[in-house]
């Protein structure tokens, strides 16, 4: 925590749990104008990552296949922009991941962050502002094991964005889905006030049910 002069770090194989704020504030591993550091690679054995464990650090974009839980703010401000290759960053979530906490992958610099994201079928919990990325054009849910969507779960304000909500969704909570085009499932029985919001530039093009 707060080791600003670390520019690279190696985690051992066999490591299963990375605790709360373990690498919080290790800014030396992050991007800056003059230096691109070596990202921290997560061992294939990691099962759980604690709250704000890598907040602000530089981590490889591929999550290990063993990972089950990413707690609140674990990768906050991590995946923003790849200065080395001058392109928006990307993120590969593993099949087997079950829990994504509040602001787990939240990005402050929304204008330079991820374009596409796939949520594996194994995920059953997504917290508030889990991705918090208003530059997303495409958000795909492989699974449908959800009961409801909470505050700011889906943020795709790009005017090209399209979101198909999982078919298991029954209740869309207040301010939980922001996108240009939204397709909801046949099980939806309640949409709370402002549950579905459109982008400011183009408005909500389409809201429909699908079978």
C-alpha cells in the first residue's frame, strides 16, 4: 500500500487471496506521461481480490481463470487508456467469475476507457457503478442469473451503444440502465422511475421486449 516507487511487481503462483487495499496507492505501477510500467500479472491461482486492492495500479487486463470474486473498488481507475499502444484499454473477464462488487472496475476518465465488455455467464452479482464507463459501446451479458439491476449497473452513454438485458431481470431499479438502445426481456414486470435513461445526444431509440 502506498509504495509509489514500485514500477514492477511479481506475485507468486499459488496465491489465492489478495486482501483489501493490498496495492492501493502504488502509483509507480500506473501509466504517466513519460513512463509505461510493467503491469502486475495475477497468478492463475487467485480466487478472490479484496476491496480497493489495486486502486490506481497497473494490472494486466486478463483476469485469471480461477477468479471468483472481485470486491468493491478492487480495480478502480485501473483500466483507462493504454498509452503504450495509444488505444482505449480492454478487459477480459474470466468464465467462472461470480461476484463483481460496487465500482469494481470503475473508471474516472470515461472519455478514454473501454469500448466493449463481455460479462461471463457465471456472474450472478454486479454492484453499483461496477464498470462506470460511459464510453462503452457494447455490453454483452453471457448469462441471465440476475434478479434485478441496481443503481448504475449499466452505463453506456455512447450514442452507438446497444444493451440487451439478461432475460431473468424482473425489476429495473432507479437509474440502473443508461444506454442509447435498450432491449429488455419478457420477465420485466417493473421499471422504477428513471430506471431506463437515454443519452443526451440522441435520446432513447428503442425499448422493446424480446423472446
